[in-house]
C-alpha cells in the first residue's frame, strides 16, 4: 500500500489504468452485458472498472467506491470514489467515439479531485480541486474554457431527455451556435478545455458517477456552472455549464423558453 501520493495523483493513475484497458480493446467486438431496457455494458466496461478499483485498493484501501458496473465498496469513512469506467459505451461498441473514463473523489457532499481520461486522444484532463490540467505524453499544461468553438453539447440520447431535443430543434439556437449530441460526459472535459462552448442536460445529476468528474473539472477550470433555472448545480434541476458569463446568459435564455411550467 502506498499512501504518500496525493488524491489527484491517485485519480490520475486510476483513470489511466482504466483508459489503457479501453484503448487496447477499441475496434474489436466486445461481448455485451444486458442491463435494463436496451441499455448494456460491455466486458470492457467491467475490465476497466476492475483496473480502476485495483489502483484504488492499492493507494486508498480505506475509501469507499461507487462504480457504474460493479458492486459498491463501503469505506471506513466519508470518502467515496465515483467511477464510470466507460462513459459512451454505445459509442465504443459501435467502434466510434467519443467516450471517456471518469474517476472522482467525493468527500462528504463535495467533489473536488477528479480525472477524466480520453483514450482515443491518449490524454487525461484532471483537477486537484484548485486548477484544471491536461496530461498528455508525460507533459502537463493548464486548460481554460473558451466559447470560440461555437459548439453547444446537449444531452439528447435518452427517451427521458427533454431540454436537449428542444434546443436542437430550435432554429434560434442553431442560428446562435451549433448544437451537438455526442452522448458521453467526455464533452464536459471538452468544455473545461475550451473545445466546446457549453453543455446542457436535464435530470437529477447530483453525485452521478457519469457527471461528477466533469463537473469538478469544469469548476476548477473556471466555467460558469448551475442548474437549468440559474440556481446551484446541486438542486437536482439539470445542469448548464458555459465557458463564460455571456454564453451562460444567452444559453439560459434559450433554455427558459423551453422549460415546461410546473
């Protein structure tokens, strides 16, 4: 057991371990594991999560682990690692992209330390809670958000998704920016790194293993983050992340026009 490395380094090592499993398996047929409805995991999801957990067992054996695919592990205290070993499984199984490997540390109700690996780019976007970085080929650089891409990612790949499809179908939104549906929370990392202008999703995403790493990364990078009503992100009323305040303001106005009154 090695406990003299930082939580951020543990997150990095865990995400890289999972990413290597995914990268090596990409482009090959992977056995599918049925879940609910037409949802599924693959054997690669399971192997990647096990690789991540192996790193966590070595460096933080007393912490809890909540993963998407394997049984939760109760820790000794208030620290829990949130693991999504392959976010974008359907993209991966289709031998396309994007997809990511997400690892985040929840301490109580707070998530600050996180790593989001992008296997196809062979890089990791990560945060120590104070700033946001990219590590690629052994080199680490700061990342910063930017709206220059003029691309807004929306969550619109599920039957229950409402606000994303409404925005995509709105000519006023498409005249303002170019919406995309990439179907992976990797895109939150792209917002943090200045490769996307914003992201929108409805639903209760609090402490989601899918979203925790990306939200922490965007917060550390300096993105504007909140719910769909302009409130705190932890209300459970969806998620809106923008590169800057002006993008946030305009996107919030578009969202408001499509909200269904309660």
